[in-house]
């Protein structure tokens, strides 16, 4: 796979010499061959079309409404950026993203030439786009994602910036070669770091994935209705073909529910790595700050044995909250305790008139990857905790794992948690903790005690 310097070098040359033969189809004929509408060709600056090197036409099936916010990943000289602007009108917003400075410069020039004031071109990698969480209606791309070194990270970033139910439409090269026993795994394909020759990556051969592999990767990133809507005439080798894809973002709460329900329905919960036969540290902290009359909620309880121990210690007012009904069913069948309040809901959607003395969360908060989600979480604490009440949170610490249960997490230490807390919440205690898993491995956690002021 090419590195960023190689990509920048090649596309700088294209930006400066659009007439040069790079071995690809490009120009006005390329746009016409992919079905770019005549009205678009006439509405946009004539010189723009010299730079069109489209793999396909991502607008063929795209639902882009007037006023939408659209991001074009790998915008190049701005062809699709300006076509998208025709769709959203003056009330929308278009962002083009590219890593090549000369292309960013060229796309900005073309936007000014078209007199579009609601277009912004950003120099950035695709896996760290400087846009807010859930701020984009539609993401498009055309022949660029296959050049990235880790496609999994790119689709994770697309998921982050898209609004719930937001859409992605893109054209890219796929591998149509005959399968062999030496094919890379999905993970190797999506995060490839091999060093094929320049001709292979520049012609979109190296880095391409098979259609089914790419669909699986997009689904794993949190998208539904993922489909290849057709192949294009575009090819760069006997083993490649242009293809069009579309997908819809699954809202984060539904994504969490599906993920955790699947785990508790299909796995032995006593053997998952986070399981504790004896949740001693959580129990110790709860007993430190609570009485048996305290109202306690275990947020993201899973099938933990903590509730069993709290009952044994005489605690009476217990609420168990989890997004997975399957985990709550396990606890119900295990305890047969009718006094427990069971709530199946996403932690960020939870509402109640109840106020709590203790909010316990072992390893849910660290799954909240977006700033917006974390802000929502702390607003819940401010709303649901009594004055002087405590929230006991546990997360992976900064020298701990980067993933849990196949999901990315945020690592924390004392300083990082301090930076997250809003006014009204005070960090009064933190303690590092090493968890020994059912597989006799270790995971580095940190516990936080947060007080509502």
C-alpha cells in the first residue's frame, strides 16, 4: 500500500498537469461515461472537468437534499464537491477533504471560480477529519478510500461524523480476481501495510478489497443496508473493477443494543474477559459511600455478580440498567428477586423520575467515543444524582487495552477524567486496578469516584 508521501507526490503532479497521461481515464469524457448529467457539466466551470478521474458516479443513487451537509473524502480538484453543491443549494454546506495540498488549493480555486461560498476544502487524512460528531448528512467518495492504509479507521471516522441515519455513497475499485488460498484476512485487507510497487497502488490494484469483504467491513463499522449498487466500466487491471456502494449509519444506541444482545445470547458470560467472579473493588467503593438504604443504579450492569453481592450485604434499593435484554434476563433467572428494578434501555436514552445516591458504571463510559456522547452522559449524572451523591466509574486506563468486546474504547487516567468533567461534578478519588480475566490474563483499569456538587 502507498504511504501518504507517495500519494501526495502523484496527485500533486496531477493537480499541476491535468493533461498528462497517467494511465487512467479522466477529463470530460470520463464524467460523461459515468453518467454525470449534462446540466452539471454546463453549470460548473469548464476547466474543472479536466481533473475528473472518476471511478464511478456516486450521485446515481444518492439522496442529497437541499440544505444538507455533505463531505467528500478524497475530493481532489473538487469535481464531486461542486456537483454536491448543486444538490444542496445555497442553504447547504459542502466540505472537501484531501491530503494533497495542491489538490486542496486547486479545489478551493474551483469553488471560488464557481462562486460557491458555502464550500470549504480541508487538508486532512480521512481517519481524523476536523468536523464535529454527528454533524454531516451525507459522505461521498470517488476512488479514494482504496488508497488508504487502514480502511477500518476510515469507516469508523465516517460513522463518527455522520448524523444518525446519515448516508454514505461512494465509488471505488474492487478486487475481482479469482479467490486463492493465500487471500488476506479481512483485518489484513482493511489495514494493509505491505509495500507493493507504485504502479500497483497508483492504478488502484494494491489496496483493493473484494466486494463482500468491503461490505462486511462497512457493516462492522456500524452501518446497515450496505449494498453494492452496481459495477462500472472503469478498470485499471484484469483484477479490478469500479463499483458503487451505499450504506446508512445505524444510530449509536441501536448499534450498542445489537452488539451486546448478540454477546449475551451467544457467549458464556462467565468466560468473557471483563467478567469478575468477585467484583470486590466495586463492592468496596459502594460500601464506602453508601448505606443499605441508599438508592443504587448499576448502569450497564451486564450479567455482573455485583448485584448478588449487594443483596447479600443487605442493600435494598437496586436498579439494573442495560441496553441488552439478554443480559438482564440472565440476572433475573439467576436471582429470582422481584424487588430489583430492571430497565432495558440505552444508557444515554435513560430517563426516570428517580434520584440516586450511587451511580455505578464498570466499563460503559469508556465505550463513549464521541465528545457529544460523553457530554450527554455527564448531563445524566447531573440530572439523576442527588446532591452530594457519588458516581463510581471504572474504565481502561492509559496503559490498558485499546479495545473491549471487539469495540474501540477511550483510555483514561486521573488528568483525562478531570478534563472531561463539566461544572457540577467533582472528581474526589481515583485508584488504579488490575483485573485478572477468566483466561488468567490481566487488564489495567482505573476507578473514579465523582461527586455531584
